[in-house]
């Protein structure tokens, strides 16, 4: 772990590897701070996912939905399922925390919640791609819609992952 890194070190402390406290925090204080930061991030993404999901729920009830073809219906269903999955995974850290409440498992809860958040973001990215594909397919020829959704997906995945990957890679050198 690099200096200034806020992650909880999952490795057990060893005699030859003392626990370094960079902010003057105990491991439990660090876990509490990381938990609060993660909850703040989840509040932002949960709101966006909830809005996307609620808008998707209204589409079949619009008058134009009868005009969509089988590909567009399939794309809609995929987008709806991905948004629902993202919503469930974004709420999972809260359920996990509740189930392990007062069990002195905060560092493990923070690690699991981080994994849930990453999975929720991946599902959100896929849901956004599917929604963009659906809308673009209604407006443009299918080949353009697929291209636009593909470029959007690659761009979003790159923007969300490349800076962190490069930072981690530089810190290991």
C-alpha cells in the first residue's frame, strides 16, 4: 500500500511488518472513516441508478413502445435488468452491514462493501450502454447505434478505470 492510501490492509499484522498509521488512526478508526466515505459515494450512485431504473419502468407504458422491434424490446429488457441489478448491488453494503452489526467485523464489511460498490458500478456502466443503444437504435440506423454504444462503453470503462490503474501501476514501480 502506498503512502496516503486509505484502504484497510487485509493482511494480518506481523511482528516484522508493523502497522503504519499515516493519519494517526487506529485500524478501527480507519475502517469507520472508509465506511463513511464509501456510504457517501454510494448515496450519489444510488440516486442515479434509482432515477434511471424508475425512468426505464415507465417506458413500456408509453404509446410509442408498441412500435419498437424485437431487438429494441430485448435491449430494453437487458437495460432494465442491469439497472435493477445495479440497484440491488448498490444497496447490498447496507444489508451486509446490518447482518454483521455489532460483530466487530467493520474492516471485513468495508472490504465487502467496496466489492459490492465496484460490481454496482460495472452493472451501471452496462445499463447506461444498453439505454444508449436503445435510444440510438430508435433514432438512427442500427449499425450507428451499436457503434455509438460501443464507443460510449469503451470510453466510460476507460474513464472509470484507467486513471486508477495507472496510479496503482506507478506506485508499484
